[in-house]
């Protein structure tokens, strides 16, 4: 796998928690919008000043807007994100500790090369060479994972 593709996957990996928070918040918003129990008290009798059947109207509104389909899509998306995160984490955990910390500093914390070399106690050229080796090694590990092309496709679309 090319270094450019590995960098895309690393950036996607570090963005997955924020992506999961976003879709989970959307799911919670949809669920709360169509929550039929919101106006019902503990005795099971709706206490509202509006006439009719509020739960039935919410169900009809939810069906018309296809909210249930969107909630199911979000559930699938969360599962895919969790699977991608586990796959990439497994590959990153297989790296040498020095390479893993270097990738974390460079692509998650966005340290400069000077700060990375100071943290690692090495010259800047050595840190850059280790970065190239870490990217190559991670690329080899990712090549061994099943459905890596789909993972790269999701990472590329997420980075757009």
C-alpha cells in the first residue's frame, strides 16, 4: 500500500471517535423527536391539552419522514466505524512502540518534526526516516487485512 493511502487511513482512524459522536448525536435527536413516551406519565395516561392520539400521530410522522430507516442506517454506520477502528487499531498495535508513538505524535497530536525529534531524542532526519519506515510497515500490515480496499474507500470518502 502506498504511503499516501496509509496516511489517509491513519487520518481516518483518528477521526473515527468524532464521527461516531456525530452520528450518535443525530440518532439521539431523531429518537427524541419521535419519542412517543415523552408526553405520557407513569400511570400510562397521556396528560396533554391537545386532543387525539399523539403517539399514533408521531408514528405516522416518523413513517412519512423515513426516520426509522435513517436510525437503522446510523446503527449500521456506527458498527462499520467500530469495525474499522478495531481493524486499524489492531494493525497499529502490531507496530513497534517507537513507530506507534511517532505516528501518534505526527498524525494525531500534529507535532512538528522538531518537536517529534525532541520527544524521541533523535535527530530530525532520523525521526523522518522512522516515519517512512512506520508508514511502510503499517501499509504491509494493512495489506494483510481483509477488505482493505473498502476500508481505504471509506477513509478516502471521509476525508473529502
